[in-house]
């Protein structure tokens, strides 16, 4: 897919819906990702002991 910058979140969402996700996107948006402390995301009930 690659990295594509957009001026607004709404513009990026519309582009993603048109090209990738269809009319019902399931997107995790983290607008402060690179301006605050890092977070760790994992699946519910995810067992990471073998990683």
C-alpha cells in the first residue's frame, strides 16, 4: 500500500474507503502517535510468551 499523506483525517478516510476498505472501514486511528509516549497494542487474549 505505501505511505500516502493527506491534509485531513476525513480526506484520508475517504481515500481509504474508495481504494481499500469499502463502505465499512475498520480503522484504528492514533492521531497523536508520534507526539506522545509510545503505546503497546495487542490482541485480546493474545499470548505473546512465544514471541
